[in-house]
C-alpha cells in the first residue's frame, strides 16, 4: 500500500475506531473527544475520505447505518508518522538531544530503548 497520509482529524477518527472497533458514523461522532463537537456531516466526510484512502472499510449495513472498521493498524500509522518526523529532523539524534535538554527523556526511557535495541540486535541474523 502507498504511504497513507492522514490529517489530524482523520487520525482522531481512526483512534476512535482503534479503541472501539466496528462503528457507525453516529457512534464515531459520539466517541470523539468532548471538546470536538463536530457535525455528523463532517464526521461522515472524514469517514468517507478514510474509506477512499483504504484506511477503513464498510463491513455491513444495519438499517440505514453503515458499519465501518479500521483496515490499517495503529502501529503501522504510528511507524509512518515517526519515520516522517525523524526525516524532518535528519534522524533520531537531534530529536533525542532536544528531549534530553527539555527533560522529556529520562534515564528510564533510555534504558528501555537500550533494552529494545539489544533485543532487536539478537533477532538479526
């Protein structure tokens, strides 16, 4: 699949579907964060755009409501976003340096990253 580019609002809709599973548009609208009171037609437009992008699909119809489910995983979208983010900054080092300088990266975070790195190196032939 080509790189899936999602807007902030599309990501919120996807997050709702990842958390709650198969939903109708009205249910998606009800589950969106309370500060985001969006019109039904706006949510419907977002869902149809996500469907056109191949991120969600219609699974069935109950009465007049179509049910939709996520086709792409949260992990695949997060990985693509992280890759894009790191590409903007030229890799992980500048980002890590900033996180350390601002106190957002702790020793515990670094130890966890080292553990993940060791495990991934074991898995490589």
